[in-house]
C-alpha cells in the first residue's frame, strides 16, 4: 500500500535520512507529494529509531501524513523484526548485543521497565533515615528515588545526576549538585573536578546504579569516567545500596567497577532467579525483591 508524505526532500534531510529512498524521490515526486510504499516508510522509521533512540507516534503521523493506526501497524511489524520495542506513545530502539557495550541515551532508558524501577525506588527510600545525607548516583532508577523524596525537608542529597538535580531543585530537600564535565548520553557529571568535589564529603547511604550485572564478575558500567565517580561515592559512604532491575543481568558492560562483596544491599525486581539470589546472599548481601 502507498501512502503520501506532504512536503519535499528537506523534510527527510531534517531527520538526517536524506540517503534513504533518495534514488526514488525524483520519480516519486508528484506535485509536492511523495508516494511511499509501506516498506519504505518502515525503513525510514527503522533508521530514525536507531539514529535517535526513540520515535513518537504523534510525530510519525504528522511526518508521513498517515493515521495513527497505520503507524502503530508499522511499529508492530518492526517490533516483530526486533528493530524496536513499543512503549506508550511510541517506540524505543531494541538493544542489541553490540549496543550493550555502548552508552544507551537516558531518554531511551527512561522508557524501559518503568514499573519495575518505580517499585525498586519505593523500597529503596525505606533505607533513608531521618536527617540523612545520601548520595544519588546517576541513573533512571535513582531518578525515581529523587521523585519520591521531594517532600523530605530533613534530607541532604548529593548527586551527579542532572535529571535528579532538576527533579529536586526547588523541593524541600537540601541539594548539592556535583560539578564537573557533563556527559551527553547519561546527563551525569564526571571527571577530575567531580571527584575532587566529593573528596571531603561523607554520606550515610549511596544509592548506586549500574549498566550491567554479572553474578560471577560483579557490577559493571560502560564508561570509565562514570565508573570512577561511582568508586568515589562508594569510598565516602557508610552503606551502598545497589538499585537495578534484573534486565541488567542480560546487558554486561566491559568495565567491572565493583565486586558484590562491596555491596550492602541489592534491590531488584521479581525476575531475579532463585539461584542467583542464593549466591548473592552468600556474599553477605541483603537481597530485596520489589513486587
């Protein structure tokens, strides 16, 4: 089936997809309308989601001048092909084995396993004591923790996460934002200045994030600068609470920045296998499953 895209080739160039279907544009152009096969539209959507990490149904319907039903049907087809994963209002890039070794943009990670992250965060806040000082590591699960503690006027929160700081700015907590170099993909603050900022600070609890987990090897991250600041926070707190959903066991990164023996508590979801839980508890870790 053919659909029409109103406009001209600049519309495709804006998306950085000028090479896609470029050979066909001269023959497809009819009075300012490009007649496009459904497979061509799906190829465009596929390249867009890989390039940008996510797409929205509303944007695609406007771009291609088709109905929401047509776009959702395209997304169904691409999901079956393993290109993307449908989420509310659109789709995000499906993680491949290669992508697991790289940074996945925070905009994509925010849309993944939201219910699990919120349940983990709700359990994590139970570790926070009155008048506590806490470290919030950069991550999407720790961002959910930030959203739950906005009302806590008795807390001091130290974070290297720009999204968490934005969430807490103007709230009841006393907020300290680590200074340093900002990473574009994770919106975290890292580098020598960031580590120096932490050098004379002490917190009661660190809520730690990770990009990969291995029962045998430990806790992993895909960026050395982020690993370094995680180590700095670990060295300046009394308790380390790892907050991570079980999908991280499927996504192992290249750098192990901590061993399980350095973790006091691990809060995760119900997808944790019984054998893995038993082994982790054998390391003396308090393992908690958020339902």
